């Protein structure tokens, strides 16, 4: 029993840390551009297909394919911002929201046109043996996922808090006007935010596809929406909040799948979100004043 | 020699609201010039248009002979105009030290040079040194004003614009802030000062403009304006 709970917790931690990587993109973009980038989940799909192209079609090595995936996702993320969102900087939030949903459909349609609707099987690029602790069995993919997400989060945290560019990002998210008047280029900072968020989504996409091993054009939607919930749960705009929200959500999902019902697990996840927002509308680690999402 | 700052026939709108109606003014190198006027006259609008945060519909703004009408705000900072915005606008969730560091964001200098620049700021505002590691949001109003000024000075401006630096401060602090403004000016920085506290502003200025509902109604030497009957009545409370 104890072992089973422990296994479920570890599973939850694995899925949750992937949600957390994606949630970071939502929360950073929200912090800087004050918008919900609903196309963010589809960057996971772009990443998964890019990895597939690199490995299966171009026969590139795994490290090169991973690098290619991260670069392509960053470029797509930055391009989406420049083409679709930047012209709407001063537009009403509803227009931005509808545009973001449009971008999401656009990315899915492009991938549907190129790769068709039939799911493509894909073999995991992570070939690490599972590790046994007594009767507790931890899969190689879990270990790699936890290591990659932990390192990514540490680097991101150091970058945001200790570097000049990271401090400038925090300054822009607080007060764009004042940031411009110390000489910060707000457009560049926004591009950088989209690039970093998309790079994290690329990593999440790689880890995700190694776990689920099937490619389809809509594959980014579900992890995307869950990660969005995670970001809101943790407090949208808060970086530690996105990390915490992702992990909490992953664990709740895993435990409810194992001990309550697979069908109900999503309902439970959203139920938890509703309860948290009723008790603390700004999310677990969110700031007090917060705009409606 | 060109004027340091020259504004001609500037018109600024908020949607259909015509906030600035064809004003012209100039600032010469080394001066302290103040812009006084009642609440809502358009002072902040004028200053933010100079810095590029707002865009004019027509007219011209030239700084050191260069047209700024299409220059991006962060480029204007690099050209040498710094502005302390109305309400200070320090980065509340950044520490005092980080706020000061952000001031030198575009400054190209050695690490040693930047360290010296920060030291100069802390010497000018010793209270900031004591609170270096504190979040800026936890500072008092006067300290935030000093931080905003320190941050602006870190950009190494040739022209420093201050929008209502005395707002909400005790008379003692106002005096202290104005002493610092005079000092900064003596060190070679030209100052354009926006104030509702006309008495204080005129006492440190070389020249001044009076703004009334988007138009300049009176301009001249500060000492002459101080004796002007209508200014005395409207702005000096005499
Ligand atoms: N964001 C805005 N939208 C619409 N009108 C504005 C805005 N900001 C200022 N105004 C109007 O423009 C005029 C000038 O305002 P402002 O420049 O702030 O004056 P001051 O700084 O002299 O108090 C006022 O009538 C004010 O109501
Ligand atoms: Mg004002």
C-alpha cells in the first residue's frame, strides 16, 4: 500500500513537473505582456513534431535533434508574438484572447496539413534503465524528467533573480513605462520572454512525447490547458507559483486516477482549482491585486 | 549653438481630448526651467511626450538638434534625457539596489565605473545606502522619490525631467529634495521641473512657463514671474 502510494506520488511528480515547465511559459508571458497565450500548449506539439523530424526523417543524432527542437520552438514562439500579438498591444483583452485561440487553431491546422490526422507512433529517445529501491520501481523516463525539469527551474530562477536581463524582465512586468525610461527595450524583453517560455515548452514537449509516444496535431491542447490551470492555481504571474501549481496538479491528478476514478480525475483537478480560487482568488502564491483571467 | 531642448507647436491628444494645444518651449544647456500649472493643465502629458511614452499628433521636439518625434523611449534615454515620472514609479518588487542597477541598464562603462557611479548615488542619498537590500515598495514616500531620482541619475542624463517631485512630501523633505536638484544642476545636468508647488519651483529656476488647460499662458525669468500679480494670485497663494 505504502509503495503504491509512493509510486503514484512519483508519477504525479513526473507529470506535474512537465505541467510546471509549460505553466512557466503561461505565467511569464502573463507577467510581461498581461495576456494569456492560449497557443502556448501547441508549442509542445511543434516541439514533438520537430523532434520526430530530426530523429526519424533527418536521421540526426538525439542531442542535435533536441537542440533543433528547442530552437524551432523558440523561433515559432517569438514569431507568433511578433506577427499576431504585437499589433494588438493596445487592443482590448478580448481581441487578444480571440487571436490567441486563432493562433492555436492555426498551428494545429498547419501540422494537420503536413502530417495528416493519423497519429504517428514515436519511440522514446530516453533509454535509461529503471531504478529499483527495494520494491519501489522508478522508470528511467521519470528520472530523466525530474532531472531535466529541476535543472531548468534552477537555471530559470537564477536567470530571473540574478542577471541583468532577468531583473529587466521583472522591471518590465511591474511597470513598462518606468522600465522604458531607464532604457529597457520593452519589445526585446517581450521577445525574450516568449523565447524562454517556448524553449521550456519544447523541453516539456520532448519529455511528454517520450512518455506518450504518439504524435498528433491536437496533442498540445490537453497538457496546455492543464498547465494553464496549474499556472492559475499557483498564482498567474508568479514563477514559483507556476512550479508549485504544476506539481500540485500532477500529484492530485495521479492520486485521483489511482484511488478515485480515471474518468473523474480531470473533474477533480478542476474542482480543486475552483476551491482554491474561492479561498484565494489570486492563486496559492499569487499577489493580492489580480486581474480577471 | 542649438537649444538643448526645443518644442514647437506641440499637439497631444487622448482620443478626442485635445490635451496639449500647440505649445512651444525651450530649455538651454545648464538651466533649471520649470513648468507650473494647476492640476490637469497638461504638465505630465507634455513631459511624457518628450520622453516618448506618449506621442504627439503634430509639432516638433528637438533635443541637441535631433528630432525625437519618432524615437523610441529607450533610445531617448540613451540620447541623454531621463525622467522621474509623476508618482515616482519605482519598481516596488525590486530591491533598492536592483532599482539603482536598472538605472545603468544602457550605460556602457567598466564594472569599476558603474560601481563608482552607484557609490556616488548612495553618497548623494545616504538613506538609500542603508536600505539597499530592502524592496523599494517598503520605502517611505520621500525615500521612493530619492530612489527614483537616483535611478534616473544612473542613466547619466544631460537633461533631467522631474514631474512633481514634491508631491505628498513634508515641507522638510521638499526642501531636501530641492537642495539636491540644485546640486545636480550645479554638477552640469540641465533640469526641467514640473511643479504644482510654484513657489518652491520658481525659487530654484532660471526661467519658467505657466501652463493653463493645454496652453502656455505666461513665460519668463523666474524672478520676474515671482513678482507677476496674476501668478501671485493664482499660484503663489498671495
Ligand atoms: N490617460 C488619459 N486619458 C484621457 N485623458 C487624460 C489621460 N491622462 C490625462 N488626461 C487628461 O489630459 C489633461 C492633462 O492631464 P495631465 O497632463 O495629467 O495634467 P497635469 O500633469 O498638469 O496635472 C487632463 O484634462 C486629463 O484629464
Ligand atoms: Mg501631472
